[in-house]
């Protein structure tokens, strides 16, 4: 959510002071909420790490997919550009 809101805030010209204030508030609420949720889960569910760690790994893997796809696209574009340049050089 925050990844989408940052450029959007710039596009609608949210003042930097207002944006920064809400970023700090949002970051603090997210961090405190995440820590308290983790504490509550760890206290109430025995062996929660067996369930939670694979989930975290899956989230990280899915988060890295757009980066991996962009790297592959970039390599394909680079190969296509290099091949075109080589063809033109041989003419």
C-alpha cells in the first residue's frame, strides 16, 4: 500500500511536511502492530515459527518476482539490441 501511495502523494502535490508526518505515524503504527501481533501469536500458538516462517518466505519470494521479471526483460531487450546492432554492422 505504501509503495503505491508514495508516488501518488507526489502526483497530487501533498506537502512534504504532511507527507512526512503521516509516513512516520503509519510506520510507527505498522511496526508496533506487527510486533504486538508477533508477540500475541508467539504466546498463544506453540511452534508458530513452523507455520509463520514458510509464510514469510513465500511473501518475500512473491515480492521479489517483479524484480526478477524486470531483470529477465532487460536481458532480453539487451540481447535484441545487441543482435540488431551486429546485423547492421555486417551490412
